[in-house]
């Protein structure tokens, strides 16, 4: 019995030593490395040299540009607009540190709303499903703010997915004007109803007067 207890104690001691050694070798030196900071390179119409944005110096611009492509699904449309309807093309390459990972073609001035094309061949060697996607309505302003030479747009709504009409008439955004028009229509309707009631009342009074005169 004593020998068996000694054996169990030896096994337990060995297990504890192994555990302590494993803890010592898995300290901060073997911690997972931090991910490389993000960045984007933009090339296209009006840019003589690639526009290089890095998260260390321009985090807001980098995040806004990546936001234009990070919502895409696995599959897109097989075909996009006609080449004549696409407008200027801007290629965005997303980087991890200085390593290109993903690439997309952006068309902020496409007819019917911004478009995004994802090529099948990606810089990191992986294969993606090529396809066309509706872009965000904020694409043109996002690229312009980041440094792409595009005209400023005042008729776009930030966020959302593009496509369709983007121009909202100013009068449709004025609830006070709509309320005034509704109240005016209601007032006219009430006046019309009052006029009809008065006409019916006068007519009934005239008929009653004629009947009374005949019955005398």
C-alpha cells in the first residue's frame, strides 16, 4: 500500500513539473503577434501616382474606404452595366501592413448608382467569386474626401447600398410644408361640406314653406 502511494506521488509530482515547464515556455515571448495595420492603395482616373493611405496616419480615411467593400457577399451579379455607363474606374487594394490582400474596382459615377467589381484573382493568391455589386451611395464622397479628384456631391445620402435614384427634391424633405398643405386641403373640404349642408337646409326650408302654404 505504501509503495503504491509513493508511485502515485511520483506520478503527481511529474505531472506538476511538466505543467510548470509548459507554463514557462508559453509566456509573453510566444504570444500571438499583433495583426499588421491596415492600409489601402487607390489608383485610377486623375491620379498620377497611387494614393497610399495608412491606418497609422489616416485611420478615418482607411476605414471609410474599406467600408465601401467590406459588406460584399460571396456571390455577385455575373454582369454589370455597359462599359459606356460605368464612368471613371478606381482600383482599391486593401493591405495588411505592406502586403496586398484584396483588390476591388470601384465605379462611383456609374449610371444607376455606384458599382463594385470584385475580380476572381486576388493579390494574396486566393480565389474569389468574381461578381458585380451595388455600391454604397457614399462612395463618391468617400473617395473624394480620401484624395481622389472627384467633384463634390450634395445629393447623396451617406451609407446604404447604391442603385436607383439618389436625388431627393428639397420640398419632399420639408414636413412643415406637407402639413400646411394637408391642413389647407382639410379646411377646403370642411368649407365645401358646410356649403353643401347650407344648400340642403335652405332647400328643405323652401320645400317646407311651399307645402305649408298649399295646405292652408
